[in-house]
């Protein structure tokens, strides 16, 4: 029998006994989106992928549970393709705050935020800072963009644009590793933003998706493979397991002097 890790799969008695006996020490919270990722992908990579990552991480840890992920996010820059379900920024902030506060209420003060969607990044940081301001003893770790973890280690694996892109080579590969049946590479089209001005890493274009793609995807998903996706999963999972183990060893203190 596989180890249970999702909070909503435990019975009420199991949860009470785990809390009473100190067998829950931390929680992974997941935030995703429901939006087009190109003609070839399902609408749900932003929730499917971090959910699988969190599951694999928690299975390798002793005291970590996974909170059911939020399948919607702030997708105002992607809502030109059907059938995007988008929250206002204020909604994403409020939902996240309420989740964090609920965990803290029951003594789970060690929270890792695993985000799967770029549009959520500012809202989740605001929510985390608001909750930290109220609950000074909470330890909140924010992973805003899991896809950045794979970048440096897989430069030689990706064929185009370091695998980047919304529904591009990397995201399509990792979606294939999570659930290959939901991806149809026959419909994949290369949508490289060759004509975009290079602003370096110090500036960002505030874009709407239709300004840079005709399919809803960016990058080159035609280069995606399940093998690349499995390697991506392993890199991200190993990183997060090591991160949480390090925090556990230091009682979730950020400062070694404490």
C-alpha cells in the first residue's frame, strides 16, 4: 500500500492522532491554474505537475502532508484562449491567506508554498508576507517557479531556448512524465518569440499571450520527450526533499545562530 500524503485522504481520527503525536510537522501547499497551454496540452499542467512533485516529495519525508491544490489562479494574461478560469489577484491572495491561516490554527507552522503558475507569483508573495506579519513564529518557504530549478542542470538536455516557454519543450516534457495520455504531440507547434526585444534578466515584458503566440503555447513543444520530463521531476523533487530535510534539521529556523 502506497504511503498516504494528501491531507484530504486521511480520516479525522488519523489526523488527530498524527497531530497529538507530533507526526505532522509541515505542509506543502499547491497553487495552479486552468488555462490553455497550446493545442497539444491539457489545460491543467500548472496543477497536475506541482501536485505530482509534492506527492513524490512527501512520500520521501516523515512529517510532511500535502494540502489539496488550488486548480485556479490569476490568469488574466492567458485568458484569450478558451477555457481559462481566472481569479482576480485579490481572490488568489485571500484564498492563499485562508489556507495558511487554517494550517497555523492547528499548529502546522512550517509551510512550503509550491507554485505552478507564473501569474500567481506576486499574489502568493503578498499572501505569505501578510500571514507572516501576523504569525511571526510561522516559517514560510516560497518556491515561486519550480521550472527555474531545472534550468541550470538541464541546459544540455533541452534543444531550444533552454526548454523554457508556456507549454514549451520543458513544460510539455514534464506533463508527459506526469500523464502522457493527456498530451497530443501531433498538435504541437513551435512558437518561438524570435521577434521579441531581448531585455535581459533585469526587465520583464508585461504581455498578453496573443501578442506572442497563435496557439496559446510559447517555445518549442515539438522537442518534448517523456524522458526529459522524468529528469525534470527528479531534479525538482530531490531539491525540495533536501530543502525540507535541511529545514527540519534546523527546526525550521532560517538563521543557524538561533
